[in-house]
């Protein structure tokens, strides 16, 4: 246990394997081995050890939840669902079990059940709300409920949800060292206990004052607790100890960007991708900041790199479209959206943006009201009516010269926005309504509120 707490994993594995051989009926040893292999990224061995622990303690909800999560990582969705459903039978109030069952349902395209499980997890564990909100946003987006998706996306945040694990908590309390405090602090971060995490990282820094990882983790705890200035100081301290510490550059870049200090954000994010050219998150954030700083051409180059590194990312093509529009390259933006619709058929955001572009692009060569209407008719047949859908139909009707229809749809969009509590959006829609009433079409395809870049 001491070896594992101190992250001497090879030695820890040998000890746990020996203990398991001496006491084959003790579930602790396969449980510890499962976590050890999980930390090493060996999914097959981790699952095998969790399965052995379950065989010894078949009613242990903690083991079942970990096993369900591991099965999900392997794409074994039926096995994951079975383990998590059994965990909920044993522990009905487990937010972790509901959360991971929601994730499994999302992967199975069972969006109704995913929403039910995730909403239940949210009700059970408000402290874990930020990460649950993100998954709920994905689920609602897949059902076409973009209003609710947007509401949850606005409340998203980092974090993880795992079951309370007494064995692992015992392990992490074994060693009074900087490493042990770092491990325990990381666990507090996962539990969204920012105060406890900060206290543990400070204890670790008392023992290892120049440890860049501890400074970075303390900065993370501080920023999550609302102390941005203190966080920046810790990230700076990490870089003083290790000028090439990539995560500190990334975190400072994010912090500077969120406070409007775009030049400093670009400096740190550029340093992060220079140190680690394959750091997708840093490169994507750099692209977003460049676009926000009025450098869309530079942003496009970074988005293209992200697409080469991670073809599954929808954020990069979406950012490229916005950057192309900022450059007034509306034809290229249209072509990229058309390509993205085929590449990511389950993400309606690309269809929505294409409708907006075809209906309201300032470039006469790009606008095509009939094509926009054809896409809208298909959306109306497959998606739930929302304020966004109504607004898109209004701008499409206006482009085709049907201003009476445009006024009706725009008023519906305003009513839906008011009903959802989005009063600022309703006011913006009212401004466009006055244009339609004067028989003037829309020439602004989207605003910042219309497009959410999914992190």
C-alpha cells in the first residue's frame, strides 16, 4: 500500500500480486490491483481485476460502479449497463451509478434514458453539477432540445464522478509525503471540494516547495474556488520551478483569456503547444483565443492542426467556420459546413449554421433561400420546436420574401426565449422582428449567443 500511495507502481504490483496469492479470498487485493492497472492505462488487466473483486464481493456497489465505468471505456455497453443497474439495486441513491448509467445510455443513443439518469444524478449530487451539466447538454442536443442543451452547457465545468471508495481513501491516507498529499488533493479535486484540495496541496508544498505539479494543482483548486489571482500566482510559481511545465502554460493561457488579456493568453498557449505539439486542448484553446483576438487566419491554421490530431473533434471544424465567416469567406464557410454535415451526421449544429448562412449571409453568391428552406423542412420534421429553430425559419422566410411568415416565426421564437428565461435573447430577436416588419431580410447569420463551441 505504501508503494502505491507513493506511486511506485511496479513495486506495488508485485506486492499486491503476492498478497493475492497468499489470500485469494480477500477482495482488497484485486480491488487495489484494478486501480493500479487503471492508473497505468492497462484497461484489460484493470477490468479483469475488478471482475475478480466482484466475484469475491458480488454485492459491493463500489466495485460494480468502477466495473461499469471500465466496461464503458472498453465499449462493452451491455456489460456496463448490467453492472451499473445492479449497483443501483444495491445503492439506489448513488449519484455515481446514475451518472455512469446515463453515460452508457448516451453511448447507446438511448437519449431519453440518458437524460433521466443524468437528471437523477444531478438531483443526488449538486456538488458534481458542472460535469453532469455537460453530459446533459450532449443528451438534450441529440434530442433536438437546443434550448435545454444551451442552458446546461452554460453551467458546464470540469471534474469527475466516482463512487466513494473506502479502500482507496485508506490507501491515500497511508503516507505523509508530498506525493501522498498530492494524491489526496487530487481526490478532493475530483469531489469538487476545492477548499480541502487547496489545504492538501499546501501541505504537500510545505514538504516540496519547488514541486511544479503541486503548484499547478493548487492553482487549479484556487481557480475552481473563485480565486483567480491566487491561481495565477501558483501557475507562475510552477513555471518558475519548471519553465517548460506545459500544464501551467495552458492553465495561465486559459486564465488570461477568460480575463480578456488575450496577448498573454496567446503567449502562454503558444508556449504550451510548442512544448507539446500534440496537446489538442491547448491548440484548440489557442485557436479560439486567436479568433477572439481578431486573428481568424491564424486561428484557422490552428484549427486545421487540431483536426489532423483528433478527427473526432467537432470544435475544430466549428471554429474554422466561424473564423472563415469573420474573414468574410462565406463561400468557404458554406463548403466547410456542407462537409461537416456529412462528417458529423449526429451533430445538428452544422445543419443549423448552414441554414443561417444560406438564409442570411451578406454575400449574395452564398445565400440560397430555397436550399435553406429545404433544410429547415427536414429539421422541423425531426427536431423539437425551439426558439432557435423558430428564428432560423423566420430568417429563411424573410430571405424568400415571405415577410408575413417571417414575422410569425420570429414572434414564436421570442415567446419561446421568454418562456425559457432568455430575456436578453428575446430582446435581440425583437430587434430583428422590426426589420421583418419593414420587409427587410436578415443579413447577420449568427451572433455569439447562437453558437456554442462545445469544450
